[in-house]
C-alpha cells in the first residue's frame, strides 16, 4: 500500500517539500506520496487528527504551527525538547512522535555540503526566535570554541544563553568581536532588511550563512562586502532537514546532493 505524508502550514503552497520528498522517494524506491496541506490558523490540531484518521504516516510542520506541534506530540525526541518546537511528526498506532530536524539539517549542510569545519570555531548566531532555538544544541554538539547569540531584544537572547550555557550579546556589544561562522536566523531577509551588525565581524576564512533561501539577502550582501570567504543561503539546510525527516519515517537516508543541485537549477 502507498504511504501518505504531507507538510502542514499557513501559507504552504510555496513549499518545496513535495518536490524534495518526491525526489527522495524516487531515489530510494519508496511507495509514498507527499503533499501540501493548508491548515486554518485555528485548526492545526484538527488537521493533524484528520490526517491521522485518513491513514497518513506522518507530516512535516512549518510556520506558524511548530510550537503547536510540540504541544500536540505525545512523545518528543531530545532535540525537540531542546527546541520547544517540532517540524516532524511520526504517527504510530497510538502515539505521535515529535522531532525537530532543523539543527541536524543546518550542521549537515555546513559540514558536508559546504565542507566548513565547525569544531574549534567561533560561532555567532543572529536572532533568538524559534529558528535559532532549534539549531543551538546540534551546533554545540559539533564542538565550537565559542558560541555567542545576539538579538535586538537582548532579554530573549539571554534566556537561550542561560538554557544552553552560551554567551548573549546585543548587536552593539558585538563591535570589536570577530567570528568564523555567522548564522542569520532572523526573518530580516523577508523584509529585505539587515540586522544592525557592526563592521569587521567576519574573521579571515569565515562563513556567512543565512537560513533564508531563494535570493541574495541583505545579510549575504553585507557579508560579501565585509569579506566573508564563503557565503551560503539555507537551501541546503532545507534539503538536509527533509532528509532527516525522511529517515525518521522510512528508515533510509537519501542522497541530498542531487536534490540540492536540482533545486538550484530550477
């Protein structure tokens, strides 16, 4: 029998997840479908229950439902507990497992696709929202020398700093500091804005990474002007986190490189 999966969001029509999972299924000979499901803003739980009753095996969860998914899941992986957000649900006979694959996807993209070493490096994570929260633990497990989180509202950064035992700074406090990896986890790119970052932030041979994808963001343009040696958007992270979800559901790891290349050429 064909197994069914979906991504739930609002909006969701723009999602590349159906294309990604269709490529994974074709590559690994999995008998499955994957579609987008638009849930009403006040109807996420009902939408998940409908999919479960219709025999779906699992789903991905995107904006704005990741925290609701975290509350809905009856079981949580350690990384979902850390993130307090869920982007992957796996339906069992009676339980719903919630996972967060974003951090694993980011680390895989940096280390495997971009071939940039994380261990021993100084990391700056810009932003303290859900996108940032989901990637801190996997980045720390990669062994950086230093980890700083900066946010416009410093109190939000300090809450995460206390939870994960890292340093928190305001944007102005970053002046005079340099980092080997600077990751933009804010939504500033959606508004064509740049976080108020100081100059001379990028160390020699540094990586600038924006979790947004599909265009050159102001952060990426700033990084190029400031001399970052490697600059990337988040398309690889999107594919790698999808591969983690696919592995959770199907027990097999797909090849991500050809899928990233296909999306880049679209």
